């Protein structure tokens, strides 16, 4: 297990905060694109990441790029409000334009606004979709592409959110999303369940992509940096 995990996680072994896990933009806001299937915990994870960045005095624009699900923007708003409670000032803003149904337009406008208003980060939520829906995967490619018109190297990170209890299905999702988008990291949610998140090994082994964060509960602080030593010990039942 260590032979699989160590080389891929070497770069983040000394990471103390979520900021340490994200490749910083050379100039302008750093853009993090978050993808995955419905129900994996995307919106919740974005809320938790945003709260951690806000607690480090980072100005964050959260873009509601899930234009398919009516409740998605509302859910995101609840989490961004919670994130603001964690910072000394209101550092978090949601970008949720009315009557915009094109997720690529939301992404383009959000990155443009963040650049103009000197935000530190843009976190882009995307509609949950099955990795087998090729038309929707093509749409994600377009979303990723349009951001480069504002910031050429955007998005600086593309993270997939996977449910730790999904097993082989989660691995299949990661493989297909990576083919379409070249993901740079994984957020593994629901690690507080009975499953030990064995899918982490499969994802790292097959994709050579690091597990960045793990979700261990519903509270806003329940998102931790992946620690491979603790993970291996938990798999072996040593803690």
C-alpha cells in the first residue's frame, strides 16, 4: 500500500492547510474546478473547502455552475453563508446568475468577475453527471475550455469528488472523468462510514493522482488532508 501511495503523495506530505494542496495561480485568482456524479458530496465538499480558505483570509468566489438542478444554487448558498461565519469578514461570495442555463457562460463570467474584483480563488461547482453521458462530459470540456479565455492556465486544479462507499463504480468514474478532463486530485467523501475507502488505493494506482482531501462527516470542519500513514493504519485496523 505504501509503495502505491508514497510516490503520488510525496508533494503534499508536509501540507498543513487546503491552500497547500492547490497549485497557485501566477497572477490573478486561482481556479479550482470540482466535478463528479450526483450524490458524491460535491456541494458539501465545496462548502468545506471554501470555509477553510476563508478562515485563512482568502477571498473566494463560489460559482454555481450546476444549472440543471434547481436546488443546487440554494445548497451552495447555504454553505457559502456558513463559510462566511468562519471568517472575520465576509470573504466568500456566491456567483449565481439568474436565467443563465449555460454552465460554460457561468464559468466564464465567474472567472472574469473574480479577476476584475481581485478574488484569491474561484471554486466552480459543476452539475453532477454520470461518466457514461458523453454529451454531458463534452459540456464539461467546454466549461474547462472557456475559462482559459480569461486566465490561460485555468483551471489550476480539477478535482473529482468520489463517494468512498462506491467501490468499483467510483474507480470507473475517476477513470472516465480523467480521460475527459485530466483531473489533478481526488476528494474522497463519506470516509466516516463503515467502508475503509479502499477505492483510494485503486484510484491512486490506476490514475497516479493524489487523494487531496477526505470527508469524515457533515460538519463544516469535517474535511481533512489525506494522510497516507493514517489511511494505511485504518485499513489494517490499527486505529
